[in-house]
């Protein structure tokens, strides 16, 4: 934890983290802008959301904006195996996974407007030009694109995101990509202008950089950071705080050198060294006085007691202490990018903490479980599956690995192993049941076999077959429970209905529901029309459930998603 650990004192009041309502209104909207240099993947998103946690614990109401300088309108058409998971919002926005980090860390619910992309900005400007809004002017990157960006930021910053309906006090803005990229240039220019639009005292610039460690004595190299700061300053943005990613805490000498070369105070050079778990990052930043630095710059008071941060630290320390393991087999498609299932991993982690276990995810490539095409890793994959305490089949598209997933669902069903199927995972369990309990030969989803003699899962009538982006059944839809008592209803605290987020094109074939349910696989929750299957639960099994929606998107560190919590409870043998 570095040299600052001993300074850690957060005064605790007896207040629950969730009940903490904002009590520290500021005079006008404050902005924290997080940029990044040297290379991508330094953890700008985590830095930005951690600073958000600090501001929130100081009593500010928060929202956030993620800027992605790519031409796609949204992340919906992007491969999760290249870019990480597509995060889905309440309003059906398909956005960058960093918005998930903000929602989880800040406990807010964002909208598609909170994710600005080059594609969206240009689409707006071009539409305005066609409408004649620019009154005969030549439409240019500066000022039309840059103004559009600034207007957009200002507009969404004022929209409540914490469910209170109150205007936020502060907005954390993360600019994706790396400073110096051609793509991000208009955004940097917009942000440069923005500080004058809203007042320099209302914007705090944080730049995230890398300090590599080299040679036998582990010398901390400052040159990459010097260069990226020089580049940023050349574009007119002077960072107020430098956050330096490095394996180990920054040495005093490194801080001094960076301060001298980068035109910041030594106390504004912050070390973002490796920590035991992500929840320790806000704590580490707090210990290095990041909160007081930001509050001095933006002009708000930090209260004497920070109960939310105290709770946060307790959670971070608890995660470090967990020893006893629980193994969950994740049966999916892998290309080595675990970010493709980020929210699922988070929901599993939140649930594992709740049952006091250390989570171990056993990644199983579903093609290796395929009983028909035996791969080299077949035996190894089956051993791993059989050793797991619970099995999870996450969402997915396309037919690769489907037979392996069906085999995993079959194994869980007949061996009483806890199973959670998310979206595709529910469809897989349904196909397995149709084949092996109802005896419907070659039952399948029409997504995987258009000519299946027994379509167990079918294309939804209202979905477009010709367009990809934004044409699925997306976003939050209410799902009423149709039974008085079942495991899932108990897990949702006896709720009459649940509001969860969707992203799919296919559904359980309505013509088969009655036959499936008669054999014990019951759809305990359906959509408001009573036709569309949403929540599945098998009778006489410790935990064999599925959801057509994606419960992982609404999981929070201190409020794990109920279906995931159920999986973990069942996996450790707890009563549901
Ligand atoms: N491919 C399936 C569908 O479109 C499942 C989607 C998912 O798992 N998100 O219905």
C-alpha cells in the first residue's frame, strides 16, 4: 500500500453506505476530466471511477461521461472479443464497458447519452447541417464539432444519475484512447475550450500515465510521462494531477523529477501502483490526498467524516482476507480477453464476497466439452467442469461451442450441480431439456440451426433481420413473477416483479412452453404479455435457473445480483 498507509484515518459515523444521501451541494457543476497517455489499458476508467468514489464519499452527487473517439455510433456492433463486453444500460444503450465500472463504483444508472462517440457527435452535426441549423456557415471541426461535444457534456452532466432526481454536483469525464491519437484530437480541443466555458476553477484535469520500471535495480523511468504531459500541454491542457501507473509505489525521487519536468506540484504526482484488489484503488488515492487536492482545486469542502469510504475500505480489506475458495466453471467462448465477460465476473465476485468465499473462475472453452467433436483438451475441460461447485453459461451469439454448452447444462441438471444460465444460458438449458426430457430430437435454436425439426428457441417477431446496431430487444423491461414462491423470487426479496436489462433476438418457443413446464422446468417469470419466458427454474434441483435478461449489469459490490448470489449460495451449500 505504499508509504502513505499509516496516514489513513477516515472518521466513521454510523451511517449505511446506501443511505448516504448527498449533503454537500456545490455552487455549480464541477468536472473532473481524466485523460491518458503513453499507452492504452492503463486503467483510466478505474482511476476515474475511483476519483468518483472519493467525491461521492465527500457528499457530492455524481454522474459520469465516457468519451470513445471511434466512429461507431455505439458499442453494439463491436466484438466483445476485441473490445471487451458490450455493456447494456436501462434505456437499452449498448455502451463501452467503462460505463459499467462507473455504475458499479458510483452506484448510478446512466443513459446512452453518457457515452459520447465520434460517430454520435458527427451524426448530430450532419443532421443539423441538413436541417439548415448552421445558417449558411461552413461547418467545421472547430467550432461545430467541438461545440457539439461541449454542449453534449454540459447537457448530460446535469441529468440525475443516482435515482434522486436531483441535479448532480459533479461529473467525471473519461476520454478514451491516448492523447496524441488523431481520433481524440477534436475531443481534446473541445475539453481545452470547455475549461473556459465553465470556468477553470470548475474543471480538474487528471492525466493517467505509465512509469515503467527497468533494469536490475528497478529504476523508475519518467521519460514516457514527461513526453505525454508535454504533448497534452502542447494541446492546451495543463494537468492538475498526474496519476502514474507502475508496478511498485513511486519513489520520492521519481515524484520530484516528474513534478519538475511536468509542471505540477510534487503532491500532485500520484502513484497508481499494483494493489491487492481493485477496491483498494480509491483508498490508495485517498491516502495520497487526491480528494483534498481535487477539492482544493474545485472549491468544495471535504467533511470530517467519510462513512462511505470507511465502508469501502472495510469491503476492500475483506476481499483481501478471503481464503476459502469457491469454484465456478464459466463455459463460454474464449480468446484470452476476460473483459468480454467483465460484468459477469463482477457479479460473481460481488456474490462470492457475500458468501465469504474467494472466487475462482475456471474458464472452460465450450468447444472442448463438445461430445461429438473431441478436442485435445476434452478430458481436461470435463475434469474442470466436474470439479466445479457451480456452472455458469453466460450470454453469447453464434453457434460455436453450443453443443459443449448443452452438454454442460445436461451435466448440471442430472447431477444436481448449481447452474445459472444467462440469456443464451437459459436458451441452452431449454434446448437441453427439450432434447433429453421431452425427447424432441435435434431440438435447437433457429439461431444455430435454421432447419431444426424442433425449434426450442426462435427468432422474436419484432426484431430486424437486416440491421445489426441497436435492433435487439434491449434495455430494462419489467418481468412479473408468476408464482407465489420460488427460489428466484426469494432471492429478489419476494418482489412482485423485477426490472432487469435485456439484449437478445431469440426467445423460448411459445408453442413449447406448456410441454416444458409440465415436465418441471418452469418459467416462473414472463414478460408483461405473459408470453415471453424470462426466468426459468427447475423443480427438484438445488439450483438450476436461467434468465433471459442479463442480471449481471445491475450487480453492485454491496448488492450482488440475486441470480448470481443464488448460484454462489447454492455452490457453497447455503439455503435459498
Ligand atoms: N444469441 C441469443 C439471442 O440473441 C442470446 C443473446 C445473449 O446471450 N445476449 O437471443
